[in-house]
C-alpha cells in the first residue's frame, strides 16, 4: 500500500520528545549497536546517519571528530538534535531534512552509512527502497537495523488475540509479507489503539535471508546479518533492570549477548524494543 509520508512525519514529530527514553531492553539494543559501530570505524572519515532522530549516534560521533551528516524527515526530531548540539562547537556536524527513500546525495558519498531503527522498517512498502538508497550512497561500510519478523509475528499474534479475541488477517499478512499498514484491513485500527496518536505507521519486518539478498542485489558484501540482543529478549525485563544498575554487570551482560547472537542463536529474534535485526556490509573495493 502507498505510504503517506506526510502522515508519517506528523507521527514521528509526536514521538520525538520520548525518542531517547529507553524502555525495556532498548538500552541493551543501543549499546550493542554502538559496539558494532566501533568495530568498523577504522579508515572512516565521513558518516551519514539516516533517520538520526534526536542525535543519539550522530552527535557523539561528531564529538569524536568524524564528519557527520545527520538526516531525518521529522522537523521535531531535527529541532531536538540541533538544541542538543548547540554550544558543542561541532562544525563537522550537518543537519539535513530528508526522506530515507530518496537520499539527496550522490552515489558513494560517505565512508560509513548508518540506517538504524525506523528509517527502514517504518517506510512500510518503501522499506526496500530505503535499503537500496543507503547502499547507493555508501563508499565503504554500511550498518542497518530493521524489525525482525521472528519477533513481530509473536507480537501481532498476542495483540490480535487480546484486542479481538481471534487472529485477525493482519497476523497472516505479517507471517507472509512482514507488512502492516493502518488501512490494510478494517480491524487494524483496533490494534493501534493506545499507540502515539492511536496510529502505528506503515511498517515492514524482515527475515535475515531477505536482508542478505537485498544487500547482495545492491552490490554489497555482507559481513553480518542476524539477531541483535536475543538473549536480553529471552531473559526478560527484571534481569535487564538489575544489570543496568551495575555498570560492570551491564558490560558483562553485553558480552554475553554478543556471544549468544554469534554462538547460540545467530538468527534469533533480537531485542523486544527497537530494531532487533542487524546487518553489516561493505562496498567491495576494486
């Protein structure tokens, strides 16, 4: 279904004030993404952060001396990020309002491209286009995170049964296409009740094999694709609350999460909160 990006923009504007409030296992997800970014910064000078939100990654990277372009299509997100950056003297940080499905940059413009959280999954039927656009402007390394269908299917199943007492058509659409749209089926607004503006934007969840295929089609060499933080998902919120109170315990838990994703369940569902499927790719150098 066609994505109404003006409606999506209003929705993201409304969500902006709470963008960096970590709920559940979000802090685990964010910390694991930072670890992956750190592994690939060698030889990187220019970075594009697509869907950069309120600057959780772009601002710290600019503070470390990288030339960073912060792109988001939500004016409210951009305003918060600009306020955060004020007074930091970051002449190497540029803010751009733009859409992830039509990036306003030439091919291979950036050494590293980050496209994480909503700038792919919440493009709905345009999600693949967002991936291809990020690949297009990547010169060296690409890191993306998207919603994992292995986790979204259980969420849809449980929500459908709770709200309607039966398994709605959207459950089967998530199984088969990984897609949701508020207007996809008449019953869908029932599932969005209680969300921001009683709306849940156009949405796409992927399988690891689908992401691998798309990246290869875009001419990228895939270095990693799989679940991000599945151990945190399986351990539950009480354990996460406990480890977050102790920095040493938190760091040790992150090590265990990375081992679990690599050694035990590489294509696991990832974290409950934020995007639980990560992919890392590079541009083959001729």
